[in-house]
C-alpha cells in the first residue's frame, strides 16, 4: 500500500529526514517510536503533504501512485488520513459543518453527490457513540477551547467519519486519560479491516497494549534505525532508547 | 461634463426654497471633499466626480420579475423605481408615505447636497407599542444609465415599538448609478430596531450612504452593513444617544475584490450615562481592493458608566489589497469602559493544511476559513434570510460551491 524509499526531507537548510525506508501493507499496523525531535511528526506531515517541508530525495508510493505529486487534499481523497499531534483550532466553524464540508468535498472528488443531511447526521451519531462523545459537541467550534484529550478524540472522530485507507496517528494517545485511551483504541480497532492500514506514532507501550502492532520501528535522527515485532516496544519501554541510539551514533 | 457641472445645470432649471438654496450655495462654494479633508483622507472621490451623470431619470418600468429576482422574499415591501415610490405595504400601526422634507443642520457636503436637491425617498412612522411581525424590505431600483440619485428617508419609531428592515439598492440591466443616500432614524423610548443594508449592487455602481440615528432612553438599535458589490461604497453611520440605557450595535462585513473600495465611517456620540455601544467590522480583501475603517467614539462628560466596544478585523488575501483602519476615541467622562482593537492578517497556514488534509480543496479551505473569520459578525444578524444571503454571497465571491449553513 505505502512504499517509502530513501526519503529525505527538511526545512530550508535543515534536513530532518535522512533516508527513510518503510513499507506498509493492507491489514497491517505499524508503530513508529523514537526520541523527541527524531522526525516522526515530520515524516507524518510529509506523507500528508505539508508543503512547508521540502522533499530533497526519495519517493513515496501509495497504491502505485506517486504521492509526492499530489496536493494534500488529493492525498486525502486517495484515503490518506493524519491524526495531528497538535490539532488546529478553527474558530467560526462548527464540528458538524467542518465534517460535512470534508465529506462533501471528498465525495465530490470521487464524482459522488453530497450525502443527504439525514444520513450524515445518523452516521455522526453512530460514530459519536462508538467514541463515547457527548452531545452538544457537534455544534462547538472546531477544536476551539477543546481540552487536549477532546482534541485527540475529535481527530479519531474525523477518522471514523472519513473511513480512510491509511491512517497515521501521531501521538493520539498523549493527553488522553486512561478511559479515553481505551475508548479511542477500541474505536481504532473497530475501524480496522483487511483493506486499510494504520501507522501509530507513540512514546508509550500502553497504547500498543490496545492497538497491537505487527511491526515496530525506531526513528532516530531522521532514519529508521531498528525494526522488529511488538516485543521491540516492550524492550524499549524497559530499556529506553540508549542501547540502540548509541549503536547508531557509532556508525 | 463633471458631476458638479451636471448639478449646476440641473439646479438652474428648478425652483427651491431659500433655505435649500443657501445649502446648495455653500455646497457649490466648497465643492466635493478632497483627500486633504481629514474625513476623506484615504478615499478619493476624484475619479467618481469627474464622470458625467444624468440627474433627470429616464429609465424603463420595472417588471414583477425584476422585483422578485432581487427581493429576499419578504411580504412587506417598499419599492422605488428610478426615484419613484411604486409600492408600499399595509401594516397596522405603521404609516408609509412618499418623500417629505425634513431638516438637518449639517456641514457635510453630501448632506447639504442631499438636503438641497433630493426629492425622492420615504417616510415611515411606527406608532408607539407597535411590534412588527416580520421584516420590512426596502428596494431601490435604478434603470437609468449613469444616473445620479439622491434619496432622503426618514423613519420615526415611537415609544416601545419594535421593527426590522432590510434595504437594498439595485441597478438593473446595464444601468449604472451614483447614489447619495441619506436616512434618519428617530428611535423612541424603549424601542428596538434592526436595519440591515445589503450592499451588493452591480460592478460599476457607487454609493454614499449616510445614516443618522437618534436614540432615546432604553432604546436598542442594530445596524448591519454587508458590502459585497459596487465599485465604490462609503458608509457614514452616526449614532447619537440622547437618553440613558441606550444600546447601539453595529456589525459590518465587507468582502471585496478587483478594484472595489469600501469605506466605513462610524461615529457613536455617547451623551448620556449607562449606555453601551458595540461595533464589529470584518473586512476581507482580494485582488486590488481597498478598505477604509474609521471608528469614532465620543464619550461626553456626563456620560458615565459607558461600555463601548469596537473591533475592526481584516484579512488581506492578496498582495495588492490594502486597508487603512483608524480608531478615534474621545473620552471626557472618567467612569467608562472603552476598548478597541484592530487586526490585519492572512489566513492561518496551519489551519489551511489541516483542512486540506481532510480532503477540502485549497479554494474551499480558504473560503471556509474566510467564512469562519467573518461569521462572528454574520451570526449577530437576527434575520435568517439575511444571514443565508450573506453566506451565499460570500461563497459566490470566493468562487466556491459551499453551504455554510449547518
Ligand atoms: N517547521 C519546522 N521548522 C523548524 N524546525 C522544524 C520544523 N518542523 C520540525 N522541525 C525540527 O525537526 C526535528 C524533528 O521534529 P519532529 O516534530 O518531526 O519530531 P518528533 O519526532 O515528532 O518529536 P516529538 O516526539 O517531540 O513529537 C526537530 O528538531 C524539530 O525542531
Ligand atoms: Mg511529533
């Protein structure tokens, strides 16, 4: 589904990604871990198409298409979804209006008519139930004044509404309380199927207890320096990063 | 010929009272204001007044379709066609009549000209305790090419009455116009008035709109100004609070492109204690458009416990658009809460990316953020039809097929 080859990207003179190789297939869950500032969010943003970052080398192939050629909205139309580490506040637009616009535009891109409002509201209610979201939330302004946890839940709500093929969850667990973590993870698991894939960026093993990864990667200095199965996350949880980053520094 | 020559030759052919003659002469002596005039510093009339206008009307009659095409659909309509009042509604407790002379002493050249030569307009009297159900729509149509029109309107609202208006000035066909519009509203005690101006005229039309509002105690007056069309728009909105416990509210939204200019001059004269004024103007500028905002708030010595709030927020969405914004506070009382703020900015890049990552195209994302920016002022409008129209016009102006009304 997603093939990243030797991806190099950065901002102005500062190269942040120094040759990333990653392959994600349908039905898989990948976890990306790594110290602060190692480039995890940058990788996610480059996949989603943030043009602030300049790609200076390598390629990203998504279902046989060159993703780097596409605008962010076109990537979304293909089914790429990013749950932001820091979701953006948009005063003046309600959650329901935002999601309606988003779904309408995605459907338009596929040559489909807008979803009837009744169906849309029904779907929203179902997904709200799935994620244990309170009523009254739909009429609030997008992320405005939301608590950290509410913002994260709102990201997963959008994911549930948009039904993407590839979801990248950038630290969706941070800021969530224990119950919310379980609810959100549960939601993600329910949305999982053999046709889509999930990449979770996290610092904590705890999330991976709920969303069990098939692969775990360690990103350091803009490179994946180690990959393994779910047991790698346990090992990192106990030992920290030192033992692998030292090795990488020595090379 | 230029406008002043048009006016001279027109006035030579008519008879007016000596009072009016005096006003006219003082207008001709000084002529139109120039950018040397403090009140017109950022807005040049030069090009406007150098054009040739026809003062006499020679338009064609209106059809029902013309009216329904431009109406917001309210049952109660006042309709003008090239200056002539052609239709008034029947509402219990309200008298509608044609133009009538009323005085206002003024040194403003446009008002002098209006006082001296205007002979079109309406007079509305709302009896005390009348609560008007629904909205009164006022439509001014022009069909004459290059016409110069002056309307002089008066609305008298007696104590405890409540009424809402929507006003539109509209050119039809290929006609263009320069309108010097004046409306005076007298708000009685404990009245509640809302007046909405939809300024969405054709591309070449020009408008100078002056509104003087006199408020008695316990009255509330809301004026909403929506500017989408026209090449030149100058609004002078003046409130005088003559009783305690008055509330004056203003909301403004301008969405301009190409070479449009819109200048909003507001003035609130707080003369009595325990009053509020609340003003929110939002401007969005594309292309080579230009905005001017001048918000004057005067708090006189006896006007204690005043709460005056003013904000002017602007989005410059193109390199060549400009905005000149100037608050002007004169406060002579000491127990006063007065705040004002002006911002000039661009769309938030992070928000744009966020929306695009959700599949919303860049043009649509920009439109949504622009709507979000303006929505605070639009949301303050109490009339659903006006709100929806504002949303529709905004989407049209930004070239998107979006529905903001969820
Ligand atoms: N827009 C930017 N401008 C300047 N530097 C940036 C920008 N974005 C990222 N960087 C830098 O690139 C590096 C990687 O940042 P990134 O946000 O990708 O790290 P991360 O792995 O997600 O970290 P964290 O675990 O703290 O979220 C950091 O040193 C960061 O300061
Ligand atoms: Mg990060």
